């Protein structure tokens, strides 16, 4: 597990919560003790967590099995191993804590679950919700139009992959990486690193031109796949490379005409400031 030491402290209601970033898994891990102390106000959070952890173990909860121990800076400045949990597991733990401060988290989870059920029945709700969210975040209407179109194009591509027997999750990620490498010349991970991103969505941090070329790459992949009908994963990888290559050629042509790089290290924060 490779972790970065930067930005190890998050603030919640004025209290420090230690955290650590896992480069390989692209996940934040949070100190369970710190969260327990904030939510319960206990003067002995270690005892509270020890009792809760025992309860979770006896119940056979998967949360207990997924707690990890990482070395992180303690109050005395020394690195000591402490129980840590990723965001998903931390939310599960919060649900097990009896505290008024935990209620907003529980309500939020219930709200998100209900919204997803609504969106399954009426996908237009998801689009409208995304539009409002991007507007609140300060994106320009021009960018938002491109981003919503990119979602539609991505869905068409994943539908095509499913039809060809590609499995959601790791295989989707591998093929996406092949497309990204073919049109940008770098892996998805390196592309995110260039923009100084961690868990953030890469597409949410692309310029209009980057989004357009990424859409071209995914559209070309969908079209080639539909024509060629790849029969196994290796054939799908080849199609992904070719589809991404179409956009890669377009990128190089644009760069030769404009004499500047299409791929930028700017992320959403910098792009939104530029629009103001």
C-alpha cells in the first residue's frame, strides 16, 4: 500500500480527523478513533471503539474484516499504527454509532439511496440533478453541455462492452485506460496525477477540448466495436486502442496547427476561476 503524507488532516466541526491517501487503490483512509471521538464526544474513544469493534466482530459484520492498520502521526508527533477505514466502511461504522451527530450522515445515505431509485425509474431526473449540481459548482453552461453529452456517450460505450461480454469493474477500467493512453499518450492514473487529482472524476476536470477529444475516442471505440464485434477481451483491448487512436491523431493535428498542447494540467478549480 503506497500512501502520501500530504494533506493528512481533515477538519470536521473544528476537530481534526487524520487520514491517509492510498495511491494504488485511490482511496482515502480515515482514523476510526478520531471519527468516534468527534461523533460521540467520548473522553475514552478507544474504549468506545474497542467495544463497538467487538460487537461488529460478533455480528459477523464485513466492516470488522475491512478495517486496516496504518501508521499515522499521533498527538506526540510519532507514527503509530491505528485502525483506519475507507469512506465506504467509515459510513458503515457511523451507522452503528448512537449519536445525534451521526444522524445527518444516516439521512444523507437514505437520501442518496432514494434518489438512485428515482433515477432508475426516470433517468431524466439524474440528468437534471447533474445539471443543477454542475451549475452550483460554478461550471460554465457550455462546459456542462459537453459534460452531459459525454455521459451519454460513455453509457453507449459501456452498453456496447456489456454486449461483448466485458465485465464491469476491472475490465471496464482496463479498456478505459487503453483508450486514454491511445489519445493522450499517458495512463488514466498519470493523467489524474498531471491534474493533481485523487478521488475526483477525471472528466469533471477536463477542458472543453479535452472532453470533446475524449468523447471522440469513446464514440470511435463504440462504432469500431459495433462493426467488428470483438469476441474476447484481447480483441476488445485492440478495439479500445484503435478507437483512442482516432482521437489521438486528432489531438496531434490540433497541436500541430495551434502549436500548443491540448492536454493541460489544469483541474476544475483552476478552470472555473478562469471562467469568472
